[in-house]
């Protein structure tokens, strides 16, 4: 139960490789992948876990190997958070930057298409922000976490217009 079938460093190596490759794949798939989980997204997460299980464990079924892998993945995740909180460059590479979807009522359809955002997603974000007309949208951003932020002309902020 506790005897591992391969050396401890191989578990760590496998975890690092799988983590980095999956992080890159998820990052390349776009912001909307991580923004709002649908039933399909949840299914993808479960299937990804199952798909990489053998890549992580090999033929090992020991409790020690599984716990070592879990600890390695948690540490890797913590390290990514630590690095991105201290380096703007790492944050931009790993998390991306917000993308402008709408500016001053003009919808950037090519950006919507590239970022896999449909008009219904944009309309929902507008409704949630209390905006019913695209012409009132000063700025709509696809945030790095997949949410859409809407700023209307009434939300200019800053000082007064007196």
C-alpha cells in the first residue's frame, strides 16, 4: 500500500510535466474556457483528470505515490500563484490580459469570434450591469478570468462634470 513502484523524483517530474502542459493547453484555449463552467466544461475537467491519470501515476497504485502527486500539484499551483503575484510579466504570460470587446458602442466582432464570446454572452453581461443598449457601452472587457465587465457612459467616474 505504501511502497512505490518508481522513485519519488519520477512522480514529481511527471506531475511537473503534466501540470505545465495542461496549463499551457488551457491557457491557449482562451479565457472563456475558465470563465463560466457549463456542464460541458465540468465534463471536460473530469475527463482531463482521467486522461492524465496514467501519465501521472504510471503503473503505481500506492497511497504514497498518490499523496506525493497531490502534494506536488498543490505546490506547483501555489508556486504559480506566488510567481504571478510578484511578476507582472509572469502574470501576463500565465493569466493573460483583459481584451476589449466593445468600445464606445462599437462591437469588435473579430475579437468576439477569436475569444469564443457569442453575442448572447455579451448581452447577458450587459443585462447584469443594467445596460440595455449597446450604444451606451463605453467599454466591455473580457477579463482574464473569463468574466465580461461592462462600463457604460454613465460610469465615467473620476471627477464631476461641473
